C-alpha cells in the first residue's frame, strides 16, 4: 500500500513527463527513502522528517 506522500510523488512524476529510465530511477529512490524514513521513525519517537501533514 502506498502512503499518501508516495501517491503524490508518483502523480508528480507522471505529470512531468521525464524519460522512462529517469522516472523508474526516481520512483525506486523515493520508495527506498520512504521506507527508510518510516523505519527510522519507528525506532525513535522523534520524527526524522515531517511533511507538514498531521
């Protein structure tokens, strides 16, 4: 299941029209970074990153 932030990033990537290889690389990076931030947050009660959403 994608988070709301991941859905927004994927929609943005779809809209900008980058070449497929660039889009695939960015999607992979965003997914890995998202997983890292979720894992880091679960280890520490202080969020590693805040997106301004509650």
